[in-house]
C-alpha cells in the first residue's frame, strides 16, 4: 500500500485539526496553495510525503542551526532516552544547560527552564510585573512574543500573516495594560514613559526583529531603550528566542558589543560596499573575533528557546539574580511546568550548544547569507524590481518594496502577492522558503556548496520570472 500524499494528508487533517495545521502559518494561506507534509529531514533537505526533496530555508523556524537530524544531537537524544523520557524531578542535564547559558550570556546570572518561547516571554513579563509592582508593559508593533494574552496585540508572525494581529479572545482589560509602539522610534518610547509615570513594568522586544521579516535596529536605538528603562525604573526584556545562539553565542547582546568594538577598531568596520537593497540603502557588518567583550546593551531579563532544545520543545528565561529570585519557591511570582527541563530536550540542546562552541560557525553563516542576498539583489536589479534584503549572519528576509524596512509599517509596504508568486516559483525549483512575506529566513551549517549554489540559481530565476 502506497504512503498517503500531502494532498491526502491535508484533506484528512482538515477534518480533525483547525485549518488542517497545528500552527497557522503552515497552512499556506498567505502564499496560496496546499501545504506539503514532511516525512523526513536531514542536513539542509526536507523530504516530503510526495517524495520531493527541498532545500530548507525555514530550519524549523530557527532551531536547526546545524541542519536537520544532526548525528551528534541524535546520539545525545538516544543516550538520554536510555534513562527515560521524563522524571518529574530535577535532572543533571538541566544543570549543565543552565551553566552553558550563563557562560555565554553575561547578562544572565540565573535561568529557569520552560517548554516554549511563549512560556518564556509570558513568565518573564509576570516576573517583571511582580518585581516592579507595576502592571503596564511596552511592546513593539510587529514583534511577536508568543500567543499569551498580553502579547497578541499588533503581533508579528502568523498573527500578521493572517491579518488578525489582535486575536479574538483577548480581554480588552488585558489589552489596556499593553502599550504598543513603533519599532525604531525613540521619541515614542519617551512619550510613553511620560504619559504613564511609575506605571510601566517593562519593555519587551525582539532586539533584531524576526517575526515581521528580518529588521535591524537603527544605530543607538537599543541603547536608548536601555537608558529609558533604567531612568524610569522599568525592566528591559530581550526576546532572543530566535536570535539567541543563532546570530552569536551571546545573541544580539554580544553582537551589539561587537558593533561598538567594530566602530572603534580599524580592523573591523561596516561594509558600505555590501549591497542590501536595489535602491541604494546599505547595511551589514563584519564579525570581529574578540570574545572578551561585555554586552553594550545589557537587558535585565532574556528569553531563549529554539536552538537550546536542539529541535525539541523548549524555552528559558533568565537575568539578574535579584530579579530571578522573585520566582517561586524563593519569591512570590509563581511559575511552573511539569516538563520543564525535560531530559531529552536538555540533552539535545547541550549537544547543539557544544557543537556551536566547537565550530564557531557565525562568520561562515554570514558569508552564506550575504551570498544569497547578493544573488537576489542582482536579479532584482536586472529585472527592475525594488527589493530590500536586510541580513545579519544566518537570518535575513526579502521585501519587495522600494522602502527601506525599519519597522512594521515599512515591512507592510512589501508586495505580499508578488512574494507569493516568488515563493511558488522557488518551491517548484526545489527551494522551501517561509510561506509568508513577513518571516525571517534561516540558514544552517548544512547549507553550503551545492545547496547554496542551487538556491542562488533558483532564487535568481524566480525573480527574473516575476
């Protein structure tokens, strides 16, 4: 008996699962068509239920920095599985994971494991409110921090893709405690604090946005956010669920320190000659090798996930010890989880982080990212199509717009219908991209050589065909 096709599986799923998918963006509603189902993945390649092999630039939405089914991670899971799947007690793996996180993130003195990025951000905000004894929070339009009630207000990711940034089911009273500001607007931050003196518990943001497409902060923006929170007694929460361990071992916090180092060192400077758009804007930076720098912007709390689970469900949040000690059982802020610190997830994550430590893959990934963006920009220029291609390391996006993208409003000027045509042209050529015009692309250490060459060729041909 032959295996069911993607179309058959989707038809069955539609009868049993809302929309036929367990996460909305997978439904292909933004780009049109029927989603494929994956039966296996290895390296940079997905194998679909229909037997097609696709080069994957979604990478499980971030975790697969070493590619899929890496033998070291697979062996670590198998070894942990020999001892059981879950204990309901502390286990040695979670201690080792905590030690690795604290080692690589100088801003984190203590850390609590949980089961998803949504749990991490939700818990960090509860902790910030408990620590400051304030209720209001500031988030930014287009930043997606999971699907907890306080944060599904002008969110990115699937909420944006499906035109429903303000989810039904979120009480108006919850929304009133969330102040939504435009990203990269320092005046808006100052105005929000002035209008709510002594009421704001925290600012939470993706320091480099990945959920409305990839967007970098303006020079000095994160420093302004840090200064404003400190001045007004609010906490600063970095959501590094995507960027943590992906853009650097110490996440954006490390990158920001490197950029300051770059500006002060003749050996490392911005590359204005590197194209980042077809209408003259530029960006990108070289990655210095100095590993002894302290973060230029130090958040009070940091949320992590994705890579620290090695492909299994995971989340974590950590920060200054005096804040983290407000958590139960030491303090009055309650947070718990039966599967938190699960030994299989911890073993997989530890193996992945140790691989990062051994390989130090970031310069290589940055080179691959620039190679793909350069191919897309060259094709767009040839075709006369305006294109923005912001990129840092292994994260980037293509926006079909003449407008430099620096916030949600400018991201939404991208032609989503044109992206849909581009997506399907790439899919026909064996390249799987995010099925949404408003998501970051991801690379892995398995993307090199033939995979990158094929991707550049297919992307070029897809753009020329538009």
